[in-house]
């Protein structure tokens, strides 16, 4: 049985990847536009079918009832009233049922009115045997077929009410003698009406089956693209893995994530982003085989898995997918170019269940995205180790921040001509109880990734400003304090309010504060970053570009940025005096002088580096030649004693 299910799945699956997705998207789109469409259509269908059934029943029964009443010498006006009621009531009931929002409930109410009328008619014909049986049976079948046992028992009660009303109007008389000719007239009704009822029930069953299939498709597929959704993907992959385990076959899983999709959503709107996702889904379907499975995993993520034994399929398939996505798209008057990052995992070497394989492909995708984007990477075991370590650091960093295990050290910034301390840079440090000192190069990216950078950055800002004011209250000369900003902080408009509040609480003069930003801060959202930094400069806060030269700033961009100082990166200083002639450092100093900007070098560790910087016109520096980052009381001691640190130019001569 297990093999039969697998064979049935693989044979039925091949045709569902393209045409079904398109038709499903049209269906889902209609459902999204009108959330009450399904209930309204179902109720309208029921009302129409019951209307036809009611017209047939009352229409066919009208003549035999008139003949029975005529044989019983009933008044002509009463016969006429009965005929008018039989011919008009179906139309009144239909108009009543379709005029309200709750169609099904209104139709159930009409069926109870049918039953009451049936009881009244039975007393009107004085319980004529054949007519009584036919009438009561017809209305009982209607109630059971339309509303089940509950409506059937309610119909019995309505019939009883009609009988009581009829007995009160026409009296308890009865007539058990039926004319044979009238009995023959009832015979077609006894045959035709059950057949008509069976046809209506059959049609309803077909409609319900079709609707059940549609609802099943809706539960299995993504409403936007028509592809399989995440839950169905996991089930299909598990089924395929069971088959592959028996057949000793490989299963290749691709995890695809679009590059810079958020930018398209933010700039052009979600309606353009949705159309882009639909277009990408169509292109991916065209580049896979019919036997492959493709799903939208969520957001801008797609998953493909294949059991193909073609040589190099784990390379050819991602290349084909990337090429298909990279083609330009015309959407809403915009020509869009989209890339993607793809991660690859393979059963059984990278995992034996669906969740593990998808997770492995996801990790490989992030590896591809971190390397170059618009490429692919194959899962390696160390990726999981790195991810687990990163997750562990997430947890430990949050706990350390709450427990106050993050602290600040300060590195002096020195005038190399005199050795005088002219400022300090505040640097966050973390002493972990398990792993000891952890480098900021490791935990700052983690703080950015886990959303802790805003709280951490605000704490660093307030702690450094508080310390600067404490030094000033001790009688020390004012020291400029430099604080590093994350690019993420400059993407938040509320950061302006944060800085204002910190300066107000600490009573820190803006002129004593310098904010350092890297060149990457101007890449993601340059307008917001420039606007925030320009606002800070209006207050008197100095702005410096940190690690200058390792980013991608153009000279034109540098000329327009609201900055006061350039910080030469240590990579352009480290080998001066060895095999580096310092040409880049010299060019940066000349550029800063041309633009009227101050300049400072970081990472100065030798006398040769200091002397070279002095000769090219760079007079301020920081580095281990002068002091490593130290605790606040050591800075206090250095400034209080007026110590000249490093090798001032007077002594160098």
C-alpha cells in the first residue's frame, strides 16, 4: 500500500505545476477580493435548487388537490384560494430567501412554512388518504434532504401547527373515499417528485465535492503565486524522501531567496512586489522539470526539490534558476532587475528528513548571500556549527547586556607633535563568563542581527557622555568623546530624539561629542543617513568617517557628506616602513586638506609610522604606540598628570 501511494503521488503530481497554478491564482484572487463570496455562492445555489423543487412540487400537486376538493364539493372560492397559494408561494419564498444576507437560514424558514401549509392543506381536503400521504411525504423528504434530521424534526412540528390551525378552521371532518381517477393523477407525482428530489440532491453533492476540492487546493497552495505552500511542501518532501530511501536515490533541495526584495517593496509598493513574486514563480516553473516540486516557502523565499539523476543537476538547476530570475522584468512601468541567492542541500548526506534538509539549504543560502549575492552555495557541515554558535551568542549577548557585563574602555587620541591627549574613543567590551573577552568584531554584528544594536548603542552613548561629564566635574580639561554608530542606527528617525534625550540627561555639550560612521552607513539608505548627520552637525556635534578608504565612497559623495573629519583605516598604516610607501595614506591626507577636513590615523604602532604621518601632515592618531583601550580611571590619571604619551615630535628629533 505504501508503494501504491507513492506511485499515485508521483504520477498525479507531474501535471499540477503550471496550469493548475495559473487557474488557482485566478480563483484565489477572486476570493481575496470578496471574502464572503464562498458563503454567498453556496447559499444562492441552495436557494435556486429548492426554488425549482418547490415550483415542481406545488405545480404538480395543484391539479390533483383541486380535483380532490371538487369531489368533496368544496366551495369554488376555496379551491381558487388553494390554487393561487400553490402557484404564488414558491415565488414569494424565493424572493424572501434571496433578499437577506443569511440565505440558508431564510430557506430553512421557508421549508417550515411549506410544512405548515402542508398541514393546513391536509385538513382542507379532510385527510384524503392518498393526498395526505403524498403531501406529508413530499415535505418530509424536502426537510431531510435540505437540512438533515434537525430540520426534519422541526418540519414535523411545523406540520403539526398547520394541522391544528386547519382543524380549527375546517373542523375535524375526514374523507377516506378517494376517486380512482384522482388516485391515478397522483401516481405521476409519486414517481416524478422523488426522482426530481434525487436529481437535486445529486447536483448538490457534485457541487459540494467540487467545493471541497477547491478548499483542499486553497489549503495546499499559496494564495498569491499558486505554488505549493510551506506545509504542503514539507508533506510532499517527506513522501519523496520515503520513496528515495527505498529506491536509494538522491534528492536535491534548493532554497532560493531574492536579493534586495525589501527595497522594491519599500520604494515601489507592495503591489509591485506581489506582481514581481508572481513573475518569479512563473519563471521558476518554466526552468524545472514536470517531476520537480516547487513551493513558495514564505515572503520572497522559494524551495525546489528534484529527484533527477541527471549529472550535475545540483549545479545546473540553481544556475538555470538564477538565469531565469536575472532576466529584466517590466512591472507597472518599471524595468526591474532582480538577483537571488541559492542554497543547496542533498539527501541523504545533508539530512534525512524534510526539516533538516530545508534548514541545511537555508544555511547554505545565507552563506551565498554573505559572499557575493546572486550566486549559490552548497551546504557544508561547518555551516551548522557556525549557525549554532551564532545562536548561542545571540542568547549570551542578550543575557550579558541585561546583567551589565558590557562595559566601556577608552583609547586616547593624541596630538603626535606634543603627545597631548586631545580626545578619546569609547569602545564597547564584553567579558563572557564562559569564553572570556569577546572581540567587538564578533559581538557587534551579532547585536545588529538580533535587534539589540539600538539598545546597546543608546547605552554606549549615555555611558560615554556621563563619563565625559564626570571627568569635567573632576576639573579635567574637556575631552572630545568619539562614539561609533552602527549603520542601522542611522536608518531610524527616532535616533535623533535618542541623542537629544541623552545630551539633555547628561548635560553634555554637543561640541564635546563626535559620532563616527563607516562608509557603509551611506549605502543602504543614504538620504536618511545624510539628513540625520546634518541635523547633528547643526547642534555642534562633530561627524567623522571611520575606516575611510575600505568602503565605496565616491569623491563626489564625500564632497557632499556632512562630515568634519576623516579617519585613516589601520590597513593603510600597518605596513608603512616595511614594504608600503604610504601612497594611499598620503593621498587621503591630501584629499582631506583639499576638502577642508581634519584627519586622524588609527592603528599607529611604531615610531616609523608616526614620523611618516607627521611628514605628510597628519598630526593626530591613536594606536598601541600611545595606549591600548583602558579603563576610565587610567584616562583620568593620564590627563590629570599631564602625561605626554607616545614619542612626541620634539623627542623624535
